[in-house]
C-alpha cells in the first residue's frame, strides 16, 4: 500500500495475513519549487510483475507526474523521463 502527503510518500508492505510491516517514508525530490503530492497510484505499469508507482505533483511552478519502477521488494526507482 502507498500513501502520499506533501513532499513525502510512504510504502507499507503487506505480510499476507492482513497486517503490514512498518511504513517506509521517502522524500519526493522532483521538479522545481516545493512539490505537493496530489495523488498516488500503484499498478504493474511495465508488465514485470512488480508494483510500480505514479505520483501526481502540484507546485507553484507547474504540475507534473513522477513515475517509479518497483523492484519487487518494496523499494522503487525513479524513472527519469
């Protein structure tokens, strides 16, 4: 499960029994100004069987979308486009 708030996003890994591991919080470093996360979506966008993440950002300069590929272990890599 993922959640975004302000300049941070968090990932909670499911244990398969209805509970989650503790949240891992990351800082969003994208674009100009101070981005504010508007929404977060998880899905297998590149068909590699790992969850990927897309975050919609809004700041005073411009709106942007930031994409991350999932590594399959709860960590993500920023896609530089």
